[in-house]
């Protein structure tokens, strides 16, 4: 199963994992803008990464 992971490089932690089957990259970008906007506002580097789970 594939996941897209929202990762903050400054905090060194995963902010969320979302299944590729149910969430498009556009939807995940909207999630970042609404839920994780605090990280971006204080200057943190947030990235969407693609992960595979066993």
C-alpha cells in the first residue's frame, strides 16, 4: 500500500500519512494549507513524500 506522508524537516516528525488510493496530491496540499499552516507560517520546511508500506 502506498502512502503520501507530510513531513516537517525542522521538527523531524511526520505530521500525517494519507493513503494514495483515497487522497490525491491536490487534496493533501489543501490539508497542508488548512491544518499544518502553523508550521509553514513559522518558517518550517514541510514536504510531501511518497512511502510504501508492507
